[in-house]
């Protein structure tokens, strides 16, 4: 009986303390090291305009989360105009976003979750325009100073929670076996 109570207590502690530990690596993106094919280097308004950069040595075997914090420092889009962007990680489309006329300048915080992409520690991020803004209808631009990309890998259970679960399961198995032996003797 005491063992069953201990097992239940361990399982309750597991439920109470379970949390996910998630590794992440933040890099500057776009940065002065990025390759940009936009007009004058910073203005985006047609499908030939991209910005990409490769990041090696991240230490992450796989990634299933990408957070982009883009500092929109230029938006001259006129009424009804917009710029659509696709977001690629290692040539896999992981999401998209749109900047519209009238959207304010400043921080654009974007989170993308997707099936894990394995890159062995090296990942390439690419933003590509998917539409053409009509002539004279403006463009958008990003600052290299306050823009970042954060790579996140698949969340894994905290080791302490796994240990508590293991102890609780072991106590439960041992107590069940002892109960069964006692029942067989009777």
C-alpha cells in the first residue's frame, strides 16, 4: 500500500513538474552578411527580390521552430498595395507573411512551427517576395540592426521529470509483483 502511494506521489510530481526544455540559437538576420537581391539592396517589391543567409555551427541537429523578428524600417506601399513573402529554411517552405500599405514601421514578430528539418548544424534562411507590386505603388525594407532569427529544436522532456517518472513506474511495478506473489501464496 505504501509503495502504491509512493508511486502515485511520484506520478503526481511528474505531472506537476513536467515542462519542456527547448534549445535555441539566435542570429542576426538579415545582416550585413546576408545576400540580398532587392532593388538598391534593401527595397522589396517583386518576385526576383530575396534575402538569404547560411548559418553554420548552430549545434542544432534539427529545427522545428523559427522565430523571425524583422525591423521594418521602410514602407512606402500605396493604397491597396502589399508584399507577400515566403519563408524557407534549407529550401523547405516553412511559412509566409504579408506587409500591407499602412502597416506601421517597427518590429514584426513572426513564429513558424513545422515538421523537423535536419541540417546537421547548418541552416539557410531565405525570404522571397511572391508578388509584384504595381509600378509606382511602393516597396518595403528591413533594417539589419534590430532583425534576428531564432532557431528552435524539438522540445525534449526535462531530465528531472523523466527520472521522477522512472522512479514512480519502478515502484509501481515492484509493488504489483509483490502483491501478485502474496495473492499466489494465499
